[in-house]
C-alpha cells in the first residue's frame, strides 16, 4: 500500500500583515504626476488611511506563506459533500481574464460590447440545454442569491395572481440557505416528514399542501445523495393547488445528461456554477447562481437580461413583471465566462462527468460499507452519507475522524449536515478523482477506523501535522476579536 | 462513456474494476433511481471544443479593448499592480472552499481577518465582515440590517445613491412590509433630508453620490440621529476614502459599498466585492461571514469562522440573512491592494484621481460643457453637454473614446434637470497624453461638424 500523502512538510511562521509594517515603506509604483495638483477643500480631506506600510517583497512573502497553510482542490482530494469541489481547469482562468473582458466597462454601449453579450447569450443557451428549461437570468451572484431570486419570483407570481401566500414546504433535507431565502420573502417554512428511505413522499405533501402555501423547495438529489423519485407527482400536487416548485440545483452534478428538469415539474432552479460547472470557489466565493425557469415564471426573471435581436445582442430592462435587479451590473461575468469555457470544453461529455461522479460516489460507498455506519442504504447518486455510530463507542466522533483525515493528507468530508443524520460524514468525491486517488482516500478512512478501534487517542488528538490544531471556537465567539491594530 | 477527456482520469479498466466492486453491470444501472418519466429524451447538444479552438472562440468574443472610458458610475479604471493577480492566482487560495476546517484553511482565514481589519480601518468603523457580493446587494443587506437593529418600518434613501443600488434595494424590500422613502436632490446636487419621516430605521446616503458630489455626512448623521435612526453610508468608489474624511469619523453607524477599485478589473461588471462595516454593538445583526481570532489547543494564535449562530447552516429561517458564498477571493485581492498601496500610496493615488478629474473637467469646460453643480468632487462629476454632443459622442466612440455616460439612460434621471447631462470620470489610469488626445479629437470633430 502506498503511504498516505499527509506529511509534516514546511510550516512557516508568519505574523499578521502589519507586523511587517514600517513607516516609510510603499509597495506600489505611483503613476507620474503629469497634471497639476489640485488640493481639495481642507474641510473635506481626512487623515491618511490607517493602513500598513509595506514593500512589494513584504506583500509577496506574506501572501505566499499564507497560501501554504491552505488546502485546495489542486492540493488533493476534497470530498466535500453537497459542495461539489471538482477540478478547476486552468484554461478557464486564462480565458476569463482576457484583456478584452477584464478591461470592459459594464456600461459600455452595446455595439462595443457585442462579444461579452454574446458570451452571456451562449452560456444561457448551454444552461437551457443542460436543464431543458425555458428561460434564464444570469444575474444572481451565488447559489443563495439564486435561491433568493427564485423565492422573489414565486412571491411576485402569487402577487400577480392577486393573492399572496404565506407558507412554503421545506423538507429537512433542504440546504440551510433554503429556509433563510424563503424567510426573506416572509414565508413560514412548513416541515414534512421523510419516508424511512430518506425521501419525500406524495402522501406527506398532500397532507400539508393548501391554498395558503406558495410552493415547495426541493433539493434533488437531496442532501442524503438520494434521488427524490416522486418529484413529478409531488410537483403535480403542488401545482394543482396553485403552488410552484423551487429546485435547488446545488446537486446538478448528479443529473447532467440524465434528468430533464422541466419534466420533474420544477418551475425555477438555480445553478451553482462554482459547483457543477467547475468555476473555483476561492475560499468563499465569488460564485454565480443563474436561475433557469419554466415559461410561467419567465416574465418575473431579474433584469437586465441579454437578448438577441437579429444579429445584435443587447440587455433588456423593461420587462414590467420582473422582480427587478439583484446585482450592481449584469452578474458575475468573469465567473460566468469560466462556466462557458467549461461547458464548451466538455459539451456532450458533460454526461460523462455526471456518470463518473456517480460511479465514484458509489465506489467509495461500497468500499467503506462495513467500516462506517450507513444510516440510509438506499441507492446513492453523486454523494453518500455515513456516520460515526460504529466509532462512537470508543469515544471517537465525526469531528475526530475529520481531523485525523487531515493528518493523512485529505480534506475531510462535510460534517455539519444533513441535519437528519447524527454525526454525518457526507462524502462527494466528484468525477475529478481517479481510481487511485479514491483508493488512497478509502485506505485513509480505513486507517482511521482501525485507529478508532485500537488507538482512539491518536484520532482524538488529531490533527498533529497542521500549523494549528483544534482552535478554540467557543472562546472565539465569547471574546470576539474581529480585527487587529495597525500601528501608525 | 465515450472517448477520453483531459479532465477525467478513468480508463476503461478502472471503470470495469469499480463496477465490479459496486456489483453492477454498467454505469447506467447506477441511475435506476431516476424514473423514466423525468429522464431527458436526447443527448446534450453542445459540441465539445479542443482547448485550441476554445481559445480562438473566446479571443474572438473578447476582441480588442481599445476603448478608453471616461466613465465610472460604479466601476472605475484603476491600475492593478502585477504581483496582485499573480499572488491571488495561487491555487491554494483559488481552489479552496469556505474555510470550515480551520486547521487547513489558516491562509484564507488570516487573510480575511486582515481584510476585515483594513476595511474597518479604511472606513473608520469598529468592525467589518468577510465581504458581500457587491455594492448593490451590500446596500440592500445594510438596509435590512438597520431594520433588524431599529425595528422601525421605513428606510429613508437618498435618490442620489447609484441607481442600480437603489433598484436592488427595492427588489430586496418589495416582498417585505418595509417601506423605502426616497429623498430628492437639492439644487447643489446633495441630498435633501427635509422629507425624512419620523419612523425610519435608517437614512441611507451615498458619498461621493452618483453625480460625484461629496455629501456632508456630518449633517446626514445629525439628520438621522435626530430621528433616532441609523446613518448608513453607501459608496461605489472605495478609492475616495484615500482622500476624503472617512464615514466613521462623520458619525456613520453602518457603511456599505463596493471595493472593486482595489485590484479587481471591470470584467463587464462582475464579480466585485461588497464591503460592509458597522459599530461593534451591531455585530450580532451583521449578515455574512466573520473571522475571529482565538488560540488553538497548544496556545498558538489561530483564526476561525465565528458567530455562526447568525448563519443559515445553524439557524435556517431565523438566520440574519441567506448569504453563504460571498466574494472571499476578491476580498483577498482587495486586502492585497490595500496593503500594497498602504497609508501613503492610497493617499497619493486618491489625490491623483482628483487631479486627473479636475484636468478633465477643465478641458471639457473649454470645449463648451457646463458643470451641473459648482461643488467639490472626487474623481467623478456631471456636466451638461453643448448642443449636438450626442452625435459627437457616437463619433468619439468610433475613435476609441467612451466620452461620458448619458444620465437619462437611467430611469431615475429621466427628468428635465438632467437633459443632455453626462457623467464623467478620470482616474490615475488616464494619463495626460490620453486626456489631451481626447480633447484634440473632440476639437477636430467639432470643427468638422
């Protein structure tokens, strides 16, 4: 067996940025003063901004050292369930940063922005082709922003019909952002019971769906990695009572080339392009969360939207029923450009992406069965959920398992949800991982399971190989320190 | 499965072995739980491109970028030092997720702590969050935050906020019971607070405002506080705080704005980075992520995401907002820019912005433009164009100059006061040569006309 890739490595010490600060240093080359200097009224001018003083070398060393304390997809296997951390192709970075895009002012007259508008239009066509939906807006800046757009559209739809509704059906397998997005529109989430096999049933929906319910928010496959196979019937029940169906598209990686979103009865779905379409997440964003809709919701899409009139592209603003604007300009263009580079690189092979993502999840699941407890043994799509029930008797928790995996060289799986599984370990390998990398991950999981049984302290004391170990989160919240002091 | 693709590592042998372990005959069998009635009935109709062809197609769409824009209006041309994109593209930063596992995310966490520190410092506020999407959504969140703090049903908003920010604010508040009261402009291009009702949670003022005018924030703070409301200061041009009195020193309670000017290119409008800062009393009401300092089990300084009890993954519908992904990587870039420019550099660059804008304005006056207001500005100002300019604007575009933004393109400015008015901007990125070339071209066109 090959050794685990985790190692001590180089772990540099590096203080806070301003600990390098010294009065009189500057890191930027100032442009020539080629026009007369004109002082602003004294009463308007403030103190010089209280920022550190550093050379370019200081800045370069600081951020280079910081980067070595981070684990990214390029570093190694990152099986973060429900967050789809896949390989980010490098050509996409290059293409999104072409000077013709990077230097293009967002209010440039259309005749001089045809290429950028065309790019948006082409991505819209691809997103509609992948989902089989009717219309799209690229404006939302993230998945949760797309959820908000969807909820605002559902709210506007009911307002247009003349009667507002107040409730929204929310399965417990929904992402946490779903109820938060619904709450912004004043909706009260209505919980529904899952069946013993982890999915929503038509009976449960029939029981709660009424004429005061705006609709349902469904994640499919759900956060247990299980396909909601009654989705079409559930949608029919909701539609019959005048409600609409919101689909959370965070898990679209499991469906490309297989599912038809419109046939599922979904009225609006957001697409996390930083998940399914491989744009990097950058340690917190930016992402982009376009929304695709069925025809009933098209009039409500956020503006501006890109349109093709004869051979000319332009942005359209004046759709009277639109929910309005959600972003300063027309969405996270550079992120959308990366997404188009991805769909155009793969094309029909996007179906292979889905197949290998599902193959990888099922392979890991098969190999870990018996080592870890599997609370829902139903067929999995692109992710599978284990828990720590088998390790708990040695006092080893999911958190300990996660931390020990770090020592062995892997990013831990998601451990904070789904809420329906106590001590969940939610594994999503994605299609990026080769069989050899998956075997390495399985071996690491096996090592941890053995250690939990024979030498639990090594697991409970992990990680040992990292710069810091088990930061005190309780202290961080009790004694808030949210900023440092920059010496002046 | 079809032929091999460079992002996919599996060989046919790998696939066969894996299927054996799983115990199914084919990959298709793994999709049995998708009922036939929701399956698509065709293959994905997108043609795959080679990397070579993809590059050609993108280069064609990107085209040449020779247009010089004398336009800001929420997206400003600033020089980006070369080391910044170089450092920011280190894949340990770029390909990481939200730092949920602090032991292997200290790079992102410390960088964001430093961003929070420098943002708060720049704006003169006690705390800042780990970023929002952009200026418009940040303003909407700031307004909702003020309502959470003050619990009064209205928000008074200056009409001189960026029209897109106003539009986003209206979108966010439409389904709620909260009312947006819009305050009109005075003749000098500043906001008139007289019509502000009593039951407002906040007064929202942008400075410099959309027409480039520097607002008297001290007066705004007095107007807001006299009604026991919060002052929310919004901004679209972060660079202005290199020169102007910061919002905190003028009495702001919450500050929201766009930090794109710090090292992030136009990119046709996105992504940017929303900045959001406030007094520390409101820390439990602030949306989005916060990084806090703590110690690890060995007593070493460490950083973690903190106060997650405000966030959706814990609180679901009771969370203070639904924001989850933010603009973390652009916040990192903005932090790199702020630390690179530093105290002296940012002041110098800001001063240059003002100098170039004055030079542009003086030149425009010489060729027949009249200022809309005779008041101080930072790097942006509004002017009424001489007769026949609209045609010349087209001709200038053909010659590579985007010479101002016509104000009545925005529904908020379709008013006789702004007839033939244009918004102009110059920054440190506009050399004197470019400015003089523009004046020369303008003069030639005028003579031809």
